[in-house]
């Protein structure tokens, strides 16, 4: 199955009935529940340690948590007894303890990018007004595994299992930009060989609305495209697969800095903003950033996985 044969269909629905309400998020549920205020107050000290990522003096921790050192100290004593923090004997500074490390490792083991991102794409589709999909990197390339349809009566449908082209789709290029360069180059050459084989056979004309098959770019030209993707942190496509259809894709990274997911929005070109810093781009990057953060990715961005 490929994106030309299976994936993208523009629909105009006549049903004017309202879109069903999306279920409440876990954050909404938590906000409505009672909590223990002292735990939440003390938790600000742990947040400060995590945010700074280095051992901190009590006075600095207290200032970050907006409390006095005298108020912060009993919390740190209790956290120390639990193993959430420990104190350096030489400097007196506090750092995260063995229980915090164990919790972090278990959390990373349990984190499922698709499971984390799925509840977010319905909201993203409502926010942008366009269909949103999640794609993972499979044996044949970027492959759709989840979708959330646009609330607009005119939208683009994407099917589960659709495989995106490496070179002429936003999802394909976002993966190519952050995967190992040697592996991507090999994939490009394999795609080039398949295209040559198709040219040797009697290939039928593309269906109505489909642009003619374009020659694949050279590696140097493709690398320039990927450099642009990395500079902006997002990929875009305008009418490359279906005339009049545009798309943008943002990357999700795990705690090692490796790309594990693409969040892709797609819609009619006439109402789809493909500006690098437009509303859709900002919404996609915010969503992908939230998922990356929950997977333990660094706030500074992915590690440099590609060689120029």
C-alpha cells in the first residue's frame, strides 16, 4: 500500500450535525479532584530540582518554589527519607535521589509515544480545523497509525496503514531529517531503483487530481531540503501528492533524542497555512513538544543525529 493508492481523499460532507464532544483529558479530571495541598507545595521543590538539572542549595530551591528556607527544609527532610532527594555531604546541596531515578527509568520504559499522543490529536484537529494523523517509522517508511478528522465539512481523509513517500511528503521528510543519514541515503537509492523499474514497465497515467510522478532528487539536493526542515523544526508539503492538498509534520523525540513519531496535519491548500511560523506550524510543534517532553526528551531539542 502506498500513499497514492490508499491514502488521501478530499471529502465534502453534507452532514451539518455537531461533532461529538471529545472526552475530558486526564488533566481536566485531576483538576476536579481533591488533592493534598502540602504534597503539591512540596512538589514545587522537586520541580525546581528537575528544571535546573543540577544540585541546588536550600535557599535557591526555596526561592524557586516561592517559599522560605525554613518552610522548605522539613519537606526536604521527608523527601530524603523517601529517597526522592539526597544531600551532598561536602556542599550541602540537594540532588535527586535513588527513588527519583527509579521512577524516571520505569516511566521511560512504560512511555508509549502513540498512546501519549493519541488523546492530543483530537484537540489539535479542532484547533487547526484540519485532519491530524500520527505516523511511525515502519519497515516501508512513515506509516499512519492514528487519525483525528477535521471538524470542517471540507477535509482530507487519511487511512490507517498509509505509507508516506520518503521524498515528497511532509511526514517522509520529517523522519528523513532526523534519522541516521546513511540509512536515509540507502532508502533514497532503493526508492530510486523502484522508480526505474516502474519506468521500464508500462506504468499507467496517474489518476485525476494526482500530479505526475517527479524524478527523485539527488542526495545533495535532498540533504538541502532536510537541512531546511531541521532549521525550522517542521516539514511541509504543498500539492506534491494530490493537487490542492497541503500538509505539515512535526517530530516527536524520545529521551535519547531519537525521532519516534510524526504529528501531521493535512488539508485543502486554499485554507491551509503552510507558513513556517504560522498558526498550524506553531500548534503542531507545541503538540509534538508536549509528547516529547512526556517521553523524557531534552527541552533543548534533539541530539545531533545527522551528519552534514
